[in-house]
C-alpha cells in the first residue's frame, strides 16, 4: 500500500490531460522500428521481431529520470522474471528526453529490458502523445501500457498517469493470454 501511495504522488508532475488510448482491445498495433537502448548500449527495437517471440508489453512513459517513470521502470525490471516466465517481452517507450535513454536503461531498467524513442508517428499511432490543458501536444508521452499478441492485435490497454497498476495489470493480461494459448 505504501508503494502504491508513493507511486501515486510521483505521478502528479505529469498531470496533463489524460490520453484516451484509441487502440482498443482487438485493434491492430502499429509496427515500428525505433532507436533505443538496453543496459546502456544503443540498439534498434523492432516490434515485429519481438512479436515473433511472443506477446509484447509495450509501455509508454512520460520521460526518463522523473520520479514516477524511474519507479515504474524499476518495478518492471523487478517483475521481469515473471514476464519472461509468461513468455512476454517488455519494451518501454517515451518521447521525452530520449537523449538520456542509454543511461536510463542501465540505471532504472537495470539493463533488463529495452527502452526506445517514440517518434511522433509512433506516439500518434498509439495515441499516447500527451496533451496540455490547452489541447496542444506536449513533448512527452502519456503513461499507457499495451499488451500485444504475437499476431499484432492489442490484448489489453491501461492508460493512467499513476504508474502503480501498470505492472500488475499487464502481467495479469499476459498470464491470461498464455493460459489460453499454451503450445
């Protein structure tokens, strides 16, 4: 409970108008290739290639090195063994301060999963371009998590500025998918 309250407080700096994820369950997720990092090293993140290995948890966060995003990345890193056991790949994405992703990937993601730069096209395709109260687009993404099936269809969407439930809910969606799609 204490962690949940702390995460809620950390989300307050990003209190912009919430994005209503336009990709709903069953929609086709836009494929992308993006520049990213894992364990401090530059990589290319390819959604299509990741989906060949199983479901993907694609979570968008506002900006690296902000309290809520740091806590969320750390929580995903801590839960990664559970995601891996369920056959899922975790990818984080942001449009905010992408020049810091290499350091963020090693420090807060603990080198355990890739983080990538969301281009304006990716942010628009996933409807995660955060909007200011006046309706203009901010220079960061909203906090939205997707679980995408290997066939590219969206299985689950959770959009909430509070990072507290993203890990638990996406893991539950992956486990539910795996329970019905055992090989």
